[in-house]
């Protein structure tokens, strides 16, 4: 083979090797970043669990006593973890992973604790991409807005008022940002509806079981 074709082949081989090395580097970076993001989300969920579910209320390990739930129509994501809190053999609360899929910046991931009487023990945001200075007031570290769900139930307020104030509801919106609080209010309401409808099945399942619910909640009537 003459010199020119040989050099061309060598250059092509070097280019292919460089491309392969770049692809491997990108794949490694992506995998590392994905692991760090997942680890950060898990840490946020563990910290939020300690906040929304006071330790004094239960004597079991809710993380070990958990089930998987496939109920996207209710909880906004393909599969959710529901942790069961108990005192002795008596159920105390359910702590649900849920997603508000219609946030302004994308899905808003939530941890929602609901007691045996159907009242909210606490809600915390575990991940979101809302606009800094506007939609991020859903974070407990930014404002007390998310704490205002504590003690609420499906009848408190009445169904038509499970909306932001601009739409005739009970819950405040943020200046310049209505979509974010609207999405969170709706997600909390759906979680309460899910527990009211399917809570007994979730409480009675074996730890580690996977339950599927293919129905979905009805929207509340418009506020007058």
C-alpha cells in the first residue's frame, strides 16, 4: 500500500479511537451524574420523612414496612413507594411518594404523610425545577407555604376549594407564579383521595408487595 492511503487509514483509525474514547467518557460522566442525582433525591426523601412523620407517632420502621403502588392516575408517576407507619399492630399513617406532573418547570416530586383519620401530617418537596425566586417558594426553606397543608383533609376545605385562591380556592398562589402552587395543591388533593379510596388495601398488603390501581380521581366541582 502506498504512503498516502496508509496515512489516510491511520488518520481514520485515530479519529475512530478518539470518538470511542469520547463516547466512553460521556457514558461514564452520565452514569456518575445519574447516580449522584438519585443519591441526592434519596437523601432529600429520608430527611423529609423525618419531618412529615414524627417518630413519636409510630414504633415500626416505615421504610421496611413499605409497598410499591402503581397508581399513576392518583399519584402522578408510574410507580410510587408507600411507607406504612404503625404503633403496635394499629396503622397510624401512610407516607406516599407523589408527583405533581404539571409544574411550571416540570414534574414536582413530593412526600406526603396522611394519618389514619385522613388528615395531612405534612408535605415536603423532594425535587423540582421551578423558577428560582418565583416557583421555588414551595420549598420549606424558602417560605412556609408548604406547611399550610398540615391538618387539612378532603372536607377541610370543601372539595370545591381545593384550589388556589385565584381560582376560588383556599390556598394562596405566588406573585407571578400560579402554575406551581396549583400543581402542588392538586397533587396533595389526589393523594388524599387515593388514601380515602384505596388506603385499606395498601395498609393490608404484605410488606414489599406491589399493588396496581388503574382508576383515577374525579376533579372537584368548580368553586362558586
